[in-house]
C-alpha cells in the first residue's frame, strides 16, 4: 500500500521531500493549468505539483496523469528545490540569468495566444521586436518549450457515426485475428506518375548531395492495388492503368487465387466508391469466405497497407526517374518482389481503448473545451 504523498514518506523507498505551496504559488500553478493554450508540458508540470500538494503519492499522480513515476518525481523535486521557477525548463547557462520567469512566461503566452498585426504567425525577429528581447533569447525560449510557429501540420477528425465500432473491429483483427483466416489490409495507390527529369541527375559526391532539375516530363500513370498480410508482412500486388471497380474485382480474383481455399479472408478497406459497387456486391455473394471491414471516414492511418505505401514512395518512387509507364511498373514489381523475399510485419501497439481515448482528448483540444 502506498503512503500519503503529502506526509513526505512512502511505505517503500526513501522519504520524499516535503512539498508545501504558498498561496501565491497555488495561484500561479492553477493559472498555468487553466489557460487553454499554455504549453502542454508546463500545464502538466503544474498539475503534478498541485496533486502532490493535495496529499497524493508520486505513484498515484503518475497513474492518474498517465505518466511515469520518474517524471512525477523529477518535477516534484524541481519544485521543492526551486519553487515555480523550477518548472520553467528554459536553457540555463553558467552566466547569471538576465531574463526573469515572468518574461519567459510572457513570450510563451504571446506566442500561443496572439499573432502579429501583419502576419499569420510570429517569427523570431517579430517576437524579439515585440518583446524587446534579443532574437537569440526568443529562439532559446521557443526551443525550450517546443514552440515552432513557422511550422504547421494538417489533421482531419473522423465524423463517422460508427467510429468507435469500426476502430474496435479493425484493431480487434490486428491484435486477436480469427483462427483459420487471413487478415489483409488492402487499398489502391492510384495515379502514380512516371516522371523523368528534363536533364540527367548529377550523382552524389563527397561534400555534395545529389542534384536534379526542378522540372520533369510526365510519361503516364499507373495504379497499384495491394493487400498486406498483417501476420507475415507479405504483400499481394497488382498493377492496372485504371482504378475502377472492374480493376478492383480483378484484384479480388488475384487474392482469391493466392490465398489457400480453406482460409477465410478478412479484408480491411477504406470507403472508396469502387469498393461498394453492385459489381463488387455480386462478386462477394459468390465468394462467401470474403469478409469486408471498412475503416472510419478520414481514418486511413488505421489501415496498415498505407504504411507500406509510404515506404514504397520513400524508397522507390519519390526519387525515381522513369521514362515510361512500363519502366515505372517494372520498378514497382521489383520492389514488391524484394519486399516479399524477406517480409516483415508491422507491429500494432495500441489497443482500441487507447486509440479512442486519444481521439477524445484531441477532439477536446480542437473544440476549445479542454485544457
């Protein structure tokens, strides 16, 4: 049984240093946790200290916040030794500090909660001008708190009303596949362009990277239909110049021919229209061993074949130079053969509950109701 964290001792291990809060400390910490756009790391550190001060043990706080005991112990010790300043993890050099904690906090808040009048985001130069600090100081603060105003990423939350059911279904196939059955992740990588640079590529040399022209010539497109065996990592692939339901039916014929007849086939697919036509429905009626599982909308990340497509693009297509569609298709077939000579499955690590919880937390953040 774990002892009372507020008393400074546990039943096991060495005694914990006593943690007490002044009224001013509590106001500061609560302000950090309640501000929606405060840097996430700082908000978590403040929450750790507040919970420890209420009598919770390190292990209890770690469990409730889904952190490691070491993380909780680190920030508890920092606070005991340095107060609220210890939670501000800005770089510290040997020279005396010239920037106060309030100034650091002001830069973080200004970065997260405002924009300059003439731009959509802050730059080091504009923030330095607005705060009166040096560009080097702003850069150090941003680096310490993981702030990168110049960068942006895209996202799309699924609006599928059956999101939870589909996530549980697909993750269940990954973690507990049915007996006497094969689980395949299938999709099309459509409109792959055969591109050739307008001038010869200059090869890499010592001290100089490979160089190529920025422009290129197009020589047609092809589409790759692929089904990844979740258990072995082997890929069944087929190339077509078009990607209609007729080509998808031919790909299903290919899968049917390659998979032993005594095995059921669970096929994980996205919601592309060619997967749901009457032609495909009639084919499935004649092949009852096929069971289709559709991913939630805007959730291609849950289909493992997308990860394989990313590797194909990175290793073969993006920097390839192909003077014809046939040359492109030959390169893809060669990659497919090399992969299947020594296939390795992807390891699925998260349970359905963990994924759903993560989506829920992200939805709260984007809706503006979460901390």
